[in-house]
């Protein structure tokens, strides 16, 4: 998720940088065009000033027939302003053709000023003065014509430049609007994508917590296809937590069941044992009697056999109910496994079953009651052998595992290739008297007793099974003596 957010922010930053670069380029181009346009307007103003000053000089020549000092001073001032306007135009232009035209105006202006000077310094010869006046007026009119011609050409260029500048401004405006629209659109798309990538996993987690709160501890958060390592970590942790809660609840319910059944079994065993003793006594007397026909004795032997079977069940019930705390001894669990395997190896060989063990000799010692743990292992292996009627393979593995919330544990797993256990039976296999053996050879107490033995050792039994593929029974025991797996 961090990578996705950083990618989104990086894309937004890239859009901002590109948009800013385009905007700066457009603004720079527009500013340059505006500067050029303003300069052309300033040049046009200088030309207009030149024309105005020349016209003022011309007008003054027409009006000033009397050659007074005041008139001469005024005419000189106007000529100087005209000269300043020409020099200003020359200072602004650098193109060769424009500079050549302005130099021609400059020459004409100098000639015009010389004619004016001769006019005001001439002797009192009316004919000569009249000729000088005409010459000055002609030069002034020529200067005005030259300036107006340049002004007309400049005005055409000014209009063209104005149109170009306005086109650049409109283009820059369009670019800015387009970049703004693209930036906003991409930002919204990225924001929506980020919000959706956050919202969907959050909805999954919220839905999972609601279902877990409602009691569905088998629900799992689907983390496949979820972007963002954080959500996968949270989802996997939630799945592990619900799986642990489900396992702990099953263990707790099973413990409560066994405690209640144990108390009930004690009472029933005592109540039923006395009548069974009487039945066995009278049956024995009848079997010893000579006046009972042989065919009737066969029925009596059946009664005796079934009564003994009932007494064996009661004995198991009493053993189940009177379970004492284990006598813990620090042992190598691998040696306990080998001793247990030796007890069932012959039966397994006769059934066409191969038993293999994968136990690491470097595993730490575990505090267990060897007789009780052997009973657990033998019960599980007998069930595996019964499940592989056509032969198969039983693999026993001993491993050490580090758990986050608990101390280190030893796991002894029994993996068979039998018929498997249906899902509907998984919650019942540890219940007393529950059995899937239809031939009546089992009492249904083996796994119940095994479950209680492992619980008394502070451990648990985990089961995984798939119909047609086999089952895996795993005995989990704490390494530390007196430890307990919650």
C-alpha cells in the first residue's frame, strides 16, 4: 500500500512538474510577445511625437513672420524636441532596413534644421527669405511624409504583431485550461484509485470482524489479489487469530464435554457395575449346572461374553473419569515415538502398511508421562491403521516450532494415506463413545482419553483431514515442564 501511495503521489508530482513547465513556457512566450508589442507601441508613440513636433515647427514657420527672440527660442525648443524624438527612434531600432530609414529621416531632419537656421539668419531680402521659407516648409513636409510612411508600415506590423500576441495569449490560456483539466482529472482518478484500494480491503476486514463477532470463527479473509503488504499482513494475522480462536474454542468445549461426561461416567459405572456382577455370577452358576441343555449354555456363554465386554467398557469409563495428573519425566520424544511404533509395527506389516519416522535427534527433551504419551501415540496409530484397509503409508514427524504468543513447542504429526474423515465428523471425533467403526470393534473412548491425556500435559491435538486422501493428527506439547498451550 505504501508503494501504491508513493506511486500515486509521484504521478501527481510529475503531472504538477510537467504542467508547471508547460505553463512557464507558455507564460514566458506570452510575456516575450507582450514585451515586443509594448516596445512597438512605444516606437509608434515616438513616431507620433516626431510628427507632432515637425508639424509644430511647420506651423510656427507659417505663423512667425516677425523674427523676434522669443519666436526664435520657441522654434529652437521645438526643433530640439523633434531631434530627441528622432534619436529615441534610432535608439530603439536595430533591424538594418529600419535603421536605414531612420538615418534617412535623420539626414532630412538635419537638413530641415539647417534650412530653418538659414531662414532666421537671412538678411532682409524678401525674395531670399521667401525662398528659404519655402525650402524649409518643403523639407518639413518631406520629413512628415517620410515619418508617416514609416509609421504606416510600422502600424501594419504592429497590427500583425498584436494579432500574433493575442493568438499566443489565447493558446497559452487554452494550454493552461487543458493542463488544469488534465491535472484535476488525473488527481481525481488517482485519488479514487487509492481510496478504492484502501476501501475494499478495509471492507473485507470489517466484514470479517463482524462475522467473527457473530461467532463464525471459520471465516477467513481472502487476501488474494489484495494490493498492499499491510492489508495482507493484517488479513493473515486475523485469519491466524480466528483459526486459533476456533481451535481454542473446540478444545475448551471438548474439555467441558469430557469433564461432564467423566462425572456422569463415574456415577453410571458404579450403578451399572453391581447388576453386571450379579448377571455374571448367575450366568457362571448356570453354565456349571448339569441340568441346562448344551444349546442353552451357548446362549449363556454369549450373555457372559457381552457382560464382560460391558464391564470392560465400564472399566474404561472409570479410568477415563479417574484420570490422575501425569507423572512427568524429562525424555527424548523421539525415543517415545520409536517405543510406540514398535508396539504396532507387526500389526501394520500384516495390514500392508509402511511406517516411517522423521525425527530430529537434536530436539530438546520434553517433560511427559511416558506410559500415557505412548497410549496416545498407539491410539492414533491404531486409528490410522484401521483407516488404511487396503494398505498405505504412515509417516511420523517430530519438529520444533516457535510460536509468536506461546513458548516453543514440539509437534509430533501422524500422517496417513487412509480414507480420511468427513468434515461433519471432525467436531465429534474426540467425543466419548463416538466411533466410525461399524463392526463394533471400537468403544469410541480412545481419542477422548488421548485428548484428555494431552490436555493434562498442557498440550493439544490438531486434526486435518481430506476424504479420500488421508488425515494428519498432530500432538503439540510444550517444551517447558509445566507449560501450557492456551
